[in-house]
C-alpha cells in the first residue's frame, strides 16, 4: 500500500505546474525546462530581480507581508518548475526514504539552495502560525541534508536553531547548537535558548537556576523569584542583594498610562537597584480618574518615587520631557512601566559614564519576553540578546546642547539617540550588548498586530524615520549639528497622527490621495510629487500614502521634496490604518498593488484609479514587466473595499488596456494620464547672434545618442555653442571626457533647470534608436520654456508641429536657418507652447483630476 501511495504522489507531483519559463542561465542544470516555451514577462521580471538582488527583494517580501510572494521564491528556487504549494509538497515527500534517495540521483530535479534558504528565512520571519514555521524548518533541513553545513550562512544557522526552539523540537535544536557552534556565532545565545526551553516545560526553580548561571558567569548578582505562583513568572522576579554602590544621582523617568500589575514589577526592580542614589519620576500621562487610587498607592510606595499627573494623554515622549523638567539627577534614563531590570543595570550603565568623560550616553541589552518568560523578537536579528534603545542613559547637561525628546507619540527613541551621536560622535554613545540587563514585556497578540515585526515596519514609522534622517543630513551639510529647541517649530515633517494626543485622530476628507513608492530611487516618485505640487497649488486638499514598490532598486532615502511639501503643509501623510476619506485615490505604479494580498486599509475611498505606466522600453530586449494589472486591481479592490478603474499613462498603454480589462474598469479614453508641465509658459525671444543649443537628462543612458559619432554630429558645430545639464555620467562613460570638453556643462548643484533653459536657444534630443519613446516631460519642459525643440523624424507622430524634425547630419543647418529667421523661430516656439497648453500644462492636469474624481472641471480652483 505504501509503495502505491508513493507512486501516485510522484506521478501527481510530476504533473504539477509545468514550466512556463524560457531559456535561462540555469537551463543546463534543469533539463526538464522547455526552451521553446515563451517567457511570461511578469514572472521573468521577478525571477530576474531575485537573481540580481536577492537581499533587497527579500526585505521587500517581509515588508509586504504577502503570502502570494512565496510563489516568486518557489519558482526561482525550482528554476521555474514549481509554485509554493507544490514545492512544499515535494520537500515534504522527500522525507520518505525512497523519494529522498531519488532526489540524490543525477536525474532528480534541481534546486537553487540560495533561493530555498531565502524562502525559509522569509517563512520564519513572517510566519502566521506554526505551520509556516514548520515549513521553514523543513526547507532548512532539506538544504542542510543535500548541500551540507557550508550552504548555510551564520544567519541561517541562528534562525534555524531558533525556529526549532519555537516549535519545541529541542532534541534537534540541541544537536544543531553543537554542530553549528552557535556559541561562536552569538555569545550567550545557546544558554538563552536553553533558558527559553525551561520556561516552557520545567519548574520555575530550574529555570531560575539556569538564568542565575548566566548571571554568575558574567559576575553579576543572582536574583530570586517570589513564592506566589499565581503571578506570571516575570512579575515574580526580585532581588535581595545587599550590594550597594553610590555615585551621582540618577533620575529614572517612567511614563505610564492606565497602568496594570506590570508597573509594580518595574518599580520594584528599580527600587532594588544596587545604585542607591536615584529618584524615580513616574509621569501619569492622563489616565482616567478611575486610576486615581491605583496611582496614589504608587506615590506612597517609596520616598524615592515622585508621581506627576498630567491632565492630557499626549504620549510617552511628552511625558518624558515633563519628567526631564523635574529631574535633579546628573544622569538621566528612562524605564518602561511593565519591564523588569536586573539590580545592577543602572550601576553598569552609570559606571561607563563615570570612567570616561568623553562618553555622553549608554544603552544596555535586553530580551523581549512574554510575562511567562518565553522569549520573543520583533526584528530580523535571530538573537535573544539585543540593544534596548529605551534604556538610554545620558548626562543631563547635554540637553542644553541638543534639546529634549521630540514630542511625537511614538518612534522618538531612535531620533534622540541618533541626534546625540550626530552632536558628539558615534563613539560618545556606548552600547552595552554583552549582558541581559532587562526583560522587556511583550504582550500576547502584540507581535503581529503592531507596527513592527521581524522585517515589517508600519509605513508611517518608516516615513517618520526618513524625515528626521533627512533633517539630520541637511543639518550636517550646512556645517552644524541637529538641535531640537523646546517651544520651537519642529524642523522636519512627521505624520499628523504622530503629533501629541493625535494617535487616533480622524484626518478628515481629502480631494485626492496619491499612493505610490516615494523612495528617492523609485520609478515614479518625482512624477507623482510634481502632480502633488500642482494639485496643492490648485487649492486641493492632498494626501499621500507610501507603499514600497517591488521594482524600486536598493532602497535608500525618501525623496526629500516629499518632506519639504509636507512640512510646508501642502500634503498630509495618510497611513493605511488612519481614519480618513478621499474623493479620489490615485495609485501610480501598478506594481505596488502586486503583493497587497494581505493589505487592508481603513481609508474610505469614493473613487479609485490605477495609472498603468510601464515606462519606455528598448527594442531587442527580453520583455519584463513588474505588474499584472488584473492582479494589482484585485488586490487594490480588496485592500480599499472599492472597485478600481485603470487608465494608461500614454495612448499606447491605454489602448492595450482595452484588451486586458473589462470595459467597466477602463477609465475614460479622453482622460489618458499623460505627464504634465508644472511651469508656466516662458517669454519667447529670438536667438542671440551665436545660437546656443542644449540638452539635459537625469540618468537614463538611452536618452543620449547611441554612439560618439552621432553625438558629435548632432551637438557640435563651429556655428553654435553647446551647453549640457543634468547627470553627465552616462555621457562621459559613452562619449569620453575629451568629447564632452567641447561643451559647457552647467553644474546642477549651482544652476537650476530654469537657468539652463534661459541660457540656450534650441533644445535638441536624439535618443538611442532602441528607445521605444513616448511623450517625455523634458521635451515638454523645453517647449514651455519658449525654446525651439529639434527631434529625429521618427518622433514626429508624438509631437506633431510642436517640434522641428531633422536627420542627424541636418541639425546644424536647421539651427542656422531658424537662427537667421527670428519670425519663424518665434512662430515655432509658440507652436511648442500651444502643444503644451492643449493637454500637458497644469490646468489640463487639474481638469483631468477633477473629471476623475467626478467633480466636473474644478473651474473655481486657483493657481
């Protein structure tokens, strides 16, 4: 019977998910692929992405929280052969002896171990349940068996043994701890994993003995537990050491709101510190009056405790600043109201400050734990012992130099710590990471429902971090250091719901909310920011929502213009979980919708519109597309609970949509989402005696001519001057410095685009012939600037009589002819501006926006 079942299983697996991929670099290793099968452009895009930058895409996968994305990894792990479920079935089947033997044979299917390991890591970091964790472990086990220990990185080994503990596979965990030499990879990790195991299945006394063994090895005092077994284990922790040390006063600030039993644990751990000279300032952050009796007990607990009650709930950092104003200590630190600290915590941190005057702040290490002392982590570092940024201890006098905490209601620990380092140097902040000085309580259910978890950060937090880092960088570039002055306006933008007392604020109604990836390197961020600026200038209430796009290369900073607009009040950040409403949600970049299968927003949307913009392409290249518009629409529909329409960003793209989506989904053919020019038309003037021609581009090498000869013929003549602007690297690489030396190049850090336009008479664009072009914004900008634009003849269908068309060898003569005929020059430049006004200026854009939102023409809007 078992043999028959196995044969059926093998047959079934063999019939699953026939390959759809074409020839690739792996074909020689995977003879089952059919080289004649056409390539799926979307699948080809993601397989290429995994090959090119697995690390970046893995981070994106965690941030997306998508389940569908697992298929992308599975396809590449099996060279296009299997989707996720079939891969899991195949790996499960490999546990049978005879099937496992087949996998070792030369004729057996091949796998990419690097991608398999990435999938295992993704599963363990984003696990919804123990089944995901089990699958991740089985993939690790499979790779280990078939490729050996060296196939696993140190990170893989740490994550593998951690997951075994979470699944309570302690025997296998213990074996691999020795085999992988975990003690060398992460000090104390093996001991802490054993302590974690004891919290599950051993008496509390045995658990305590193991923990005290760690403390003794670190020359720290032992602790004990209360005999009351009705309390959670964390709340039973205490110390009875008689060890005492003295020194400068330490002020410990503890914000609290509606506290529960955890605060007694936190306070007891502070009152039992070996450092005797301390004060504990408890700031009640506007708890309901029903807590008055509870708070009074706290006030009477010890003479070193000072209770301050605030009337409003403004958030932990406002509370910290209130405590800071009252602190009398030389050293300041904070403590969460439900954590427990080892009795030597304050002494260990303070001693570093006493030993070295150049050190201005220290942090300690903690372990995140449930109240029953089962260890947890909320980031992608598979180690129990991690830096506790909330334990920052600093010299009080630095506040005179850098200012207090930002009063946002969350996330300001990082900004404050980085601000200290920016002012005093990174070596002035010492991170004590070798001792578990605290246990930070993690409440049941908070890990997956919160704003941070194992590679996922709420986008509002990412934007907040991006904004303060942008401020820090700008401050450094100006030659100074970041200082946050009390009672002064914040010098950088933060989400509205991060303001004190505004965490659950209703953001109200917006005319339009723009959703895209606003990273500086994102494909459409500059385009959307221009649309935002135009809409805001027209008097609309504008919001923006950021979601990562899979086609953004290595992620860096957010586009700085975004924060400038936000700080000026022209746009409001809207998170997916905010209370808000919008007449129009405009999604730019279909790829942001590709992996939103687990996304759900509370934003109320009256009209949703997806802009399908594939950008320009090159002839003769493998077709790759980042999005399937149907999948993107389905996810957006589900995420925002509304039926989205879709519109093309060019006539060609919009025409193609007629074949791909139902008619009811297609936006009005007259409202194609073409680019628009933000600037007003400039005054047109005739060329100077010696005409000046120019061109500008900001990076794409295919916007330049295909070779040096064409470039020289088009742009250089004894009868005119040549001026270039923008990103010159592609041109330097292709044509050489000697050729470029014949042109005057304006430094874009010293000159604006407008100044460049003012300096030239003709704007000339002869792109690489492989570029499948469409209406391009720089062409429109040049026309709006009152210049005559000269283009190759194959672009005439795009611009009509708005430009002049020429062969490569005729450009100089065309320039000479128009330079000598002022009337014709002005007439031609006017046709260019008329072309822009007919559908590509900001008035045209706002009318299109109004129609999309169902609000007529917005005739009363002001510019």
